[in-house]
């Protein structure tokens, strides 16, 4: 059952910056004026900047940037993701961990977990993901695909394209991609993507994919841990207003559209067009193996095709790559 507080917030989010009288809110939601006032006070205690003006009503500030299901649903277009499938936390250890537990418990395709802060955010290869409160976007999506674990690479590929599209549409910023899961702006990593599979032990079939997306929106460069301070960055250097609900919804809209239609050819063409490593000298880190190569192409399964220094071609399903200055490759 949807609470009165959620109903009031949804109405205010849908009319952000516009004054709505208490009487109009009460009539629209079929509640009392007293219930409206109580909900407004509750929301203010949660940090919402709600202005009350005599003879005009209540206005949710356009500067408000608190993640909420009510704020997200205003911008969501995919009918599969309904308000009851949006789970938003003030603080959580990891959205991927929470999504895994929900998936095991039977949560459906399109269930989304978001958080204002992660205390133990995770990246690929066992790394941590710096996730400070209020400056980033940390979310995980539960998917129920009919595919193999190998196809999880394409899910990551689609997510990278979706993030780039959303960032372009909402913020007007063009981002590029480093295979397989990193998004870069102006030479700095602003987003990491982690896709994990839950498989049936006996059949090996993928029961669910957990797609995690961590995006630095307005994180101060000085606050990044020392080990990533030279490579990590944020989308916005001096943000006047960060609309994380709108951006999160845009990413979900773009990804679910790609995931539903799955025009593999068009998606991979865009992925490759945004890649900044193709044709470049790279260093490959795969387990304990490290070798230099040139990135040649990305195949129809999202795998990276490289050519080693001895001329041998190889297809990478997983691993880590870094670019090398041209003079080092000579």
C-alpha cells in the first residue's frame, strides 16, 4: 500500500518548482489537509526543500536532488519498471549485494536498487568502488535473461552505451568507453559497470544477471582515495543542480530499450564508435598474465580482438586493458 507521504512526494516531484495549494493536494489525493501538512513536515525532516507561501501553496525546490522512487517514476518510460520495483536506500553496503539477495528471493526482471551512498561498493576484479553520499549514482538492475554467462558481456556493452546516451541527453556531455566497462569524460573515469551472473548449479543456466552501475556525478576530485586520484573524475566540475532522478531514469530508459529490442548490430556499432582504444597500443592484464598488444576490433559478442606484438591475434572475453603512449609502442 502506497503511503500518504509517498503520494504527496510523487505529486510534488511531478510539479517541481510549481506551487500547489494544500487544498489542491488534498483534493487530488483524496486526503485531509491535516494529512497533507503532516506529510510535508515528514518530507522536510528527510531533507526535502519544500517552501510554503501563503495563498500559493507548497513548492518543492528545483534544486532538490534526493533520490527517490517518486522522483524517478516521473521520468521513467518503460512500463516494466513500476514504483514497487524501485528500492531506494539512504545508505547500503552494495546495491549489487542487495539486488543479489532480492533475485534469490524471486524479485522480477526490471527490479532496481539505488542508494545515496555505498559503504562497500564493488567494482570488477575484486576492487572497491568509491561511493560517497549524495554526489554519485549507484544502482543495480535485476535481469532475467534467457542466455548464457558469456552473453553477460553484451549486457555490460549495452549498459555502457545506455549510460553514454543518457549522459548526453540529460547533461549534454559526450562520453567515451574503455572496453569493457569503463566510461570516460575528458580523460578521467566517471563510471564503472559490474555485471554478475546467478546460475543454476546443476544446469549452468543463468537465472539472473545483476547489472551494477556506479557513476560519479559531482564527486570532488580532492575526495577520491589516493589510489584512484589520478584516474577518477566526475561528470560535473561545478554543478549548480544535479538531477540524479532524471539521470537515473534516463539510464534505465535507454538500457531497458536496448535490452528489450536488442539490435545487437546497431548497439555494437555505437559502442565501437565511442571506444577510445580501438587502433591504439594497449597493455592487457588477464589474471597473472600481462602483455602488450594493439586493440583491433570488438566482435559480435562484445569481445575485444587484439594483436600481440608478435602478430598473433587473440580474442578477449575478460580482463583489464590500459592504453599506452604511442612512443612506448614503437
